């Protein structure tokens, strides 16, 4: 069974049925055969952007947690191995949330679902969109 890690924008676009979500990404997410993860780092990123006024969502954070569970997503916590991998991760870009998501994908052998072309710069991961 394939396992996937959704980038933050992918997760939000899926929840909002946003047209920016590619048909391939939507198909993978809706496929009950695969295991899908949302990083706790994505939730952290959403909270920060909400507090800064850079993001608006139509649900509360408690409802967001329910959406994660109701859609069959697994919440991926941060562990020490994910942090250690950051020390060897190439410095292709500086976004700390993207970097931890990439590190988690490497550690857990997950394919990332993302439109972000920076992810493709990391040879250790597979990215689909």
C-alpha cells in the first residue's frame, strides 16, 4: 500500500474542493487504498498563518481536527529522527515548514503530494501532483 504526505496547501485545497488541486492529487487522496498523512507541522503552519492574518479558513481548529479524522487522514507527529534529518537536508530553500515535511517524508518513506516545485529539488523524495 502506498503512503502519502500532503503538503499544507494540498490539504487545504482538498478540504475546500479548490480547483487548484490537480485531478491526479485529488484521485490519490480519495483513493481508499492509500494511506494519507497530514504533518503536525502543517497544522502549526496553518495556526501561524491564521494568527498573522495570512490565511482564512472556514472552520475552527477543532473542526479542522475533525476534518482530518473524517477524511481518513493520519496525523503525523514530529519525532527526533525527523529533526535529525534536517541537519543533512540540502538547503534548496528556506521554508521551515516545507523542510520538516520533506524530512518527515524521507524518514517515513512517504510520497509528498505538492504543487511546490521546490520539493522536486530534493532527490531523496518522490513528489506527485
